[in-house]
C-alpha cells in the first residue's frame, strides 16, 4: 500500500503532468481504508488532482463519486471537508452535477454546513451552490431541509456565511419548491433588512429572492410592503450597483396597487443570477 507521503507527493507530480503517479483507481480504493489518516490523505490527493481539468474525467471514471460521498458522510471532519471541496471541484462539469446529486451528496453536505468548522461550512456551501445549478438538485436540496440552516446563517451576521446563504437562496428561489420553502421560513423580514442595510452583493441577492417570493403571491407582496420594501428598493435603485438597480427595478410591482398586480406579473420577469464560482468565493455575474 502506498505510504502517506507518497500519496501526497503524487498529487503535486500529477498536477505538473508527471506520469509517475498512482492512478485515480488506487486512490479511490484508499477512500475505503479503515485508517482515518490514509482516508484523509487519499481524499485530499483527489482534491488536488481534481483541480486540473484534465484529471476530472479520470477521477469520475474510476468510480470516485460514490466513495467520496461515503467519506463525506462517515469520515473524520478533515476528510469530510476535503470530500466536500472535491465534489465541488468535480461538479464544475455539468454531467457530474447530476451524478453527485444522485449519489446522495446533498443531505451530507447540508449536515456539514450545520456542524462543520468555518472552512468546512464554506466547502459545503460552495458545493451545494454549484450542485443546485442543476434543476433536479434544487428539489433535492429543498427536500433535504436546506432552507432552515440557510435562514439561520442569514440571520447570524457573525457566522461569516451571509454571502453564501443568500447566494444559495437566490438560486433555490427560482424553483417552485424552493420558493415555497423560503416563504414558509418567514424570509421576507430579513430580506428587506438586507436590502436596506447589507453589503452591495448581498443586497442584490436579497432583491432577487424577494422578487421571486412576491411573484404571484399577494400575501408575500403585502408583507413586503408592510415591512418597508418600497422605500428600501427605491434607495437601491438610486444607490445600488448596476445589477442591484436592475433587480430592484424588476420589483417595481411593489409600488403598484393590488389591482395592478396581475398586469405587472405579465410584464415583469425574474432572471436567476448566473454565478461563477471559485472555491470559497461567490462572484456576482457581470450582467
């Protein structure tokens, strides 16, 4: 069996396109090792290998996804965090999003989001976000209970996870099940507060979620009005970023009387943010 040091060194040789390295299949086999340290080194090496685009296909072909998900579920905290980061890296390929979601990764990622270290929570959030770009995984995330921990993170400014929580909520709100679950979580008050006082990127995402919740729902629209959304959105259209101004402009329905709501719904539209992600970074789209 390869030593720990050789496993780690292998990743750097492979990243430099050296051929004297263990193939992914050997590393995949080591993911099932009863020795926690061997398992940690194996998943960390796969993470490093996956950063190179040319290695992603070989890792998946070797059957790594199922075993990485098992590490995510049952490994040490360090192994779980690196498993989450590896799944995020592999999910950059669209076909892998489907396979990772079907392998049961999302409930395990949500668990890590709730109980991981700060780095582990970031790893889990980036993976969940990227997986949720695929429509089928949005439903999986909602049914696995993602909205409750996201709302907790959103309400806890000290969590350091407000950016991530809002970014995931914005993408889930474009799905009907996500929209319903977010509305049931009493999200309107915190969304209006973020639009009023948050950082620019968060104000944009909060406006996007608010628009989705208010579209076709008079109760949510009424609540948003009562909480001062009109004033907050007006300020956002004047002083927000270009993207925030457009999101707030799409919410002009807030300013209309109820009798005009149906007409507004026929002319307004909502565009789910098109995010680009690098590990631990949620980047706003250029539009």
